[in-house]
C-alpha cells in the first residue's frame, strides 16, 4: 500500500488519529501509471460524518468504475490536526494515496448544508489552492461543487470553477471523459475546458454568467457571456434508477462513524409536497428501484461488508409503493443472520402494529414523529397532511407496544404562523402524554417521557416558501421562550437550538454572489466547522458582514417579491415557478394539496423524463 | 463457500478458536473497541461459524487476551472466538487474510488449550529516534531510568491523576543503539490480567531524560509488542 500519512509524532498528539490514516477495507488503490484523471472528492466536515454520506459512496463507486479515473476521498482535518499541519507546513492530502490535493486534476466538494462553506474554503487553504476561481493559474486543479446546496450556489460561486447540478452518476464520468480527451488531444486549458463543460447538460460554470443588480439591491439579470451555453442550467437525473450504478462494496471505517451500516437507497423524490421541504421538490420526479434489485443488492453488500444493520434510505420510506414486498423479502433472511432492518423517515400516518412487531430497530430504538406544526390550521398551510388523530393513533401503537418515550419534531417561524400555533405545540405534546395513560397495554412500571424538539424555519430555494422571510431573530427567540412557558408538564422535555445558527443558514440559503466576500472573510478569519456548536461564532459572522458592508437580513428576513429574479433562477430543477406560486397561494388560504399518489399535481418535473412512478404526462 | 470451511458436525458446546494476528503500521491508531468491531465484521465476511450470546441482543462471542493501547503495534495478538462447528484450520488463515487490510495479518489459527490468564509477562521493543544522533552516555542514562526503583509515573485513573511506582511491573530491560535509534527490549509482568501500557516507560524517559522533547516532525518512536510468555518462560500459545 503506497500511502503516506502525517508523521507519527503528530498522529500521537491529535484526537482520534484513525481519522487520518486511511487504508480501510474496500478503499480503492489504483496504479498511477494507468490513471489519466486524479479526482479528489472532498467532504467538508470530519471523517466520521463524511464516511456516512451516501452520495459520496455512490459517486466514489461510479468514478472508480472508469479505469482511467482514480477517485480518492478527502475529509476536513479536525482543529487540532489543522494546527499541526499549519505549524509543520503539511498540505491537505487524499486518503488513498496520501498525495497532496493541489496536485489532483479535479477537486470536488459535496455541499450538503450551508454551514459547511467555511470548512470547504479552509480545506482549499490547507491544500494551497487559491480561493477565488479567477486567481487560479493554468496548472491549478478544476474546483467542482455539487450536492443539495448547488441548487443555490450563488454565495460561493466565486470560489468554484464549475458546479454539477442534480445527480452525478452519469454527469461526473462525462466531465472526466471531457478532461481526459482535451488533455490527450492538446486542447486543454482551464478556460477551454470550462467552456466545454458549460455545454454539457447539468454543469454550471459561474464565471461564464454575469449578474447585474437594480438600485434596490434585487437582481436585474443573469447574462451568459457566450452564446453557445444555456441561459438556464437544467439539472441532471438518472432516468432509470434500476439501471443506475450503485456500490456493492462500502469502504469500511475502522473508527466509529455515524450511520455505520448498509445504506440501501430505495427511491428518489417524495410524493407529499410539504411546502417547506426542498429535498421533496429537487429530487423529483419520483423514481423507484424494484424490490428484486434492492434485495439482490442488500445481500451482495452484506456479503462484502459484514455489517449487521441495513437502513432503507428515502425521503419517506412508507410511501415506497412496494414497501411490504421489500420488507417481507429482506426479513426472510435478516432475522436469521442477526441483521437489523432500520426504516428511518417513517410518516406518522403509516406507523402500524405490524411495523412495530416485525422491524427490530423499531422495537428497540427510540421513536420519532414529525408533526412539524402544532395546529391543524398550520399543518394544512404547510401541506403536512397529518391530523391529530393520526398522531394519537401512532403514539397509541407505540405505547401499547411497550414504548414509554417518544420524540416529536416541530418547526417554528413557519409562514402564516401565529402565537396560537406555538401554543398548539404544547397542547399536542400534552395530548400525547394523556394518550399514554389511555393505552391499556402500556408499560405500567415506567412513566412517560415526551421530548419536543423545535427547529427554526429556514426558507429554501425551490420550495413554495422560497419567497417567505424567516422571522427576525428577536421574534424567533421570543417564540422559543413563549413555548417554554406553555410547557408546564414535567413529563415533557423541550429542546431548541440557537436561533442565531438558523439565521446564518437562512442568509446563506437565499444568498447571492455578493455574499462571497463575507464568506471569504469568515473563513480567513478562522471560522470553520460552523455546524458544530462549539465552533459557531455569531459575533464573528456579524463582523464579516460588517467588514464587507452586507446586510444579512436582506437575505434572511426580507419577503422576496414574486416578480423578483431570484439568485437560483439560473437553475432549472424541473419543478416550475408557476407550481410553486400556486402552492404558496394555497398555503395562505390554508388549502392542502394531495400527494402524487392520489393524482398528479403538475409540478413540472415530468419534463425531465425518466422511468417515473406517479407522473402523468 | 461456508461448506469448505466447516469440517464436521456442530460441537455439543462451542469450542474456542484462537487466532493470532499482527496489528502494525497505521492500524496502531485504532482503539481496542474499534478493533473488536472490525474483527466482528471480518469474521462475518469470512463466514466463520461464530457462536452468539443468548438473550435479546445476541452478539458474537469474541475476546482478546490482552487489549492493545492506541499507539502500540503488535506482532502477537491473541483473539479467541467461540465457534459452533469445527473448521478446517489450514483454510481459516487464508480465508481471514483475504478479508483483512494489509497492515493486519493473521498468521496462525488453532484450538485453544490454555487460558489467557496463564500469561505471566509480555515483551516489547521500543525504538526511539531523536533529532540528535544517539550517544552511549545517553543510552546508559535511559537504561538506568527504566531500571530505577522506584520508577514513578503519573497515571490518569477514574479517581484522578495518581502517582504510581511501576518498577514492580518491570521484569527486565536491555538497551542498545542500532543505527540512528535507541532500542529498548523490555519485559513487563502482568498483574491479575492487567497489562501496563508500555507508553508509560516512554513517558518516564521523557520526564527524566528529556526524551522526545524536540520537534515532533523529526522525532519518532514506535512501541511493538513482541511476545507473551508463561511463568516458566515458554511462549504462550
């Protein structure tokens, strides 16, 4: 194994040295002589978090299936290791070869959440790669961004050469092929390559689009600077998920990581159309994998890894049209082999006795339900089509099955919300407590414990609420205190997070290119790992806004006009603005929209084609 | 595939398969708990007929004779696995090695006849490379430190930091200079199945002889466990 790690003297002095050593079983080592494209896949957070990401695993497999491409993994070193690296001038390296990231051909970042932006920039700094796209020399690697945040990449557009919008299984190998061909026939230069990349469907090269602004600060227009590139970038999808590449081997970490189990992706998209949810919109159209394919894959991955848990991954597992068939087939061998089956993302209205009995992880784990809002009025407005009766039925099943504790997720600051909706959260929690005492087969030796966990609403691009403002910070905090006062029952625990974190997220989620200097200032002043409570510094973020003369509430707390050009209008995710506007109007009228399974609501995603489950042409 | 490995009908009670392996290089940084988890998966991938515990949450029955601390390599690790069926011993080693990363190699597998508590002492090889070249006087001074009575180190225990005299655990010390490194060949007694972390000896050298006090990227030390022995001096098997 030809790989170099930091000097032993340093590894002994940092926490969890196993994060940096590499050499994991199933990690892919290739012969450099045979490789034409060195691809560094960077996850802007720690090893333990990065290893759990399914997208990286899928793309690692896809890219390495191409003989001339070698895709390696890179994770953010923890702060103690970063200090050592800076002290001894050790550059950021990739896990498989130990080679410095700056020597790679393509360096990609998967952008899973806005708070990872400073960490991504820090990794570029550690690698010794100039932060701004325009500052990179002819030999610098191509810096590529992808993942959910690429749907509005404008705040970080200045730092990336190209973005991959949508699903990368086919797009990334195409990009590598373009790179390889241009290098082979001598036509490669950064400018020429990026121009060609911009012509491939799903790739957005920000430097080829100019933005202009009105006097009031809103966007005037986006103009492509060449006439042979698209005006809007349409996302890529894998048309037939059953034929899509999927890893049969997972890189097995030595140290303990999050979600260390077999991840089986069951389907993409969501039929429900909850109005706050970006994932449910941008992963449309809904495409399912067949149970036969899934079972075969599950067995194969189990044989190759020895994991003892299989997790069925999707946005809403019970909405998979063949869920019963799939679970029956999997349970036929998992019980014998002592493998647990885990079904995360279960909707309240699909929680049954049968599930409790059959699925061991449901029996033994904690139970979480997400009503999201405290009153039916608000649940209707956000299109979370779940009633109080559904919730009480579900907790009844849980309590009769022996559970004595349950977690409830809510959001506050939702559009159309009034204080009585906040009070409604406390009422609902209380009703759940009382339901416990009505459950005849409850565990009488234990008391009941209900945990209410409330996060702050963040308006997200490509949702019906993308125009809505986040509540001003003082109001968010006032609502948190108000709910605290409403909850008097000692059996109800109330958890909430720092609203300031949500505020920064909201700024970045709906931001535009004028945020680049702010993010740069934040990263250069040392902000990193913003998603970690101990490393989040609101005051220093506010410093960065001041230093760049940018008002953050322009992005977080302003209602955007329906006629306004939005920073993410440059991207086409399939779902139309007309649909989103219709849904927003219905929200304000407290009207619900049924699921795709009941009938097609014409969101527009079917234009992307593909082997879809529910779309009607 | 499972059929080849299993060489007979089920045992009336599970037997103990003893697997000897090396854990070196970067693998010294994975903790004992991580090792247990890794080995469990390897046994499953290799389809060894592992016995499970009873009860609600069955776990594979594995145990390790002497946990290895993070930062210590070993050529002689001992893992005992309870198995339900006899296995073809000549195939087990190869089968396990197929599923193992390069820095971990299984070199022997046999039915255990002794218990781990028969281990009386453990041998280690500590190599220290300092920024300055090794000198004879320094070697002598460090040897004297390790043979000193008392040999006090600060141990971090649940009760807090405690000064302990570890000299009763030190059975023998031999030092040498080889190339640019100091070599320390040490044997340590085990006491009630407790194994002293040899890193304490390195710490003692650091405190009393100022070893490894310079630039961390130019200094280097390795600690390698080299053998387990019974009270009569014969190797543990």
